[in-house]
């Protein structure tokens, strides 16, 4: 999936949120037009000229290292686990850690659970 769109809701976020995946950048303009920016035009060079090697440099090895070294204190983890951010699909590992370490009554209930 190239993006996630989370509409505003009375019991959720106060505004629409749209997260675009870097790998889906060729669709960004169309996706943004579908979700509230009908006349938006992204510069072609912004979308088309990023080389695959740049993408690899920007993410893969550095992100793996970052994830491998990242350690949250118990207090930081509880703050993260208490937010609805952990309900987003790419935080499934964090969500599992939260459910394993904390009483579920202290955590936000996700719609998919």
C-alpha cells in the first residue's frame, strides 16, 4: 500500500492524516488530489529524479541500524503505548511489545483488535 489515510473523527484525531510511502512517490500527486488538494501539481523532478540508489542510501541500512540500537525507557514506552499511534499497521511490532509489557487497561484500544 502506497499510503494510509486516516480521516478525522470525534473520538480520534482532529484532522485528516495522510501518510505517503516513499516507494509510492510516483502516485503522490494523484493521491493528494483525491484527498483534498484537487489542483496540486508536484514538480516532476521532485517525484521522478530520485534514483533507486538514493532510496537505498536513505533508508535500508541506516534504518536497520537505528532500529537495532533504539531503546526506550519504561516511561517513554508507556507514553508511546498509550497513544493511538500504535494502532497504525507499521507499528504492529511496537503494539505487540506494548500488549506484552503493560496492563491493557492502560492502553488505547485499536479498532482492529
